[in-house]
């Protein structure tokens, strides 16, 4: 894939950029677990690392990269954030993610604010939440 192939429309007003151990593996997981589409990726380097992957997921863009410590981008455990997907049919979406390999953290349940909400951890350590708004 060439650089021009990695350019796709960026969706959403805020784009998360995750550094993970295995950006292409994470992208594949996100397609299976969350229905993401890979819309661009740069080729892997000699060490099998990917400097950039662009996904469209749930109407937004999500960017991924492998760690490149020699360029100041070391791998760190994800902390202090949650990626939240606003969804319909939370139970089916949650079950799909678990079937794809996510770990259940908090199964979907009615919350005090009235919505149905749950959390999962992906195989790369990122915590994902799903929220189905009360109608």
C-alpha cells in the first residue's frame, strides 16, 4: 500500500490515536469486534511494525500505530481513558465483541442515569464502553 492509499476522510470531531503492540492485529480485531472498517494503512517496516492504520468505526475515525521507541513513541499500558461507542442493541454488540476476544469488564446493565451501559477490555489492554441511550 502506498501513502496515497492511507489517506481517507477523517470522521468525527475528536479522533483517538492508539499506540498498541500489533496495530494491524488490533485493526483486524476491531473489525471483528466492533464492525470497524480499515480505510488506510501504511506498509510494515523491516521489524513488522506499522506506523499508521486508519479505521472508521461507529461513524468516527480511529488511528493506530505500533510503538516506535527509537522515535520517542514507546509502548505504554493504556490508562486513564475509556473509548465509548454509542450503540443501539447493546447486548448484541457487546456479545459480538466478547465472541471476537474482548474480556467482559462490566456486562450491559441499566444505569442510574437511565441508559444501558457496559465495558470490555480488548486484547491490547484498551477499555471500551458501550452505551445505549434511553429512548
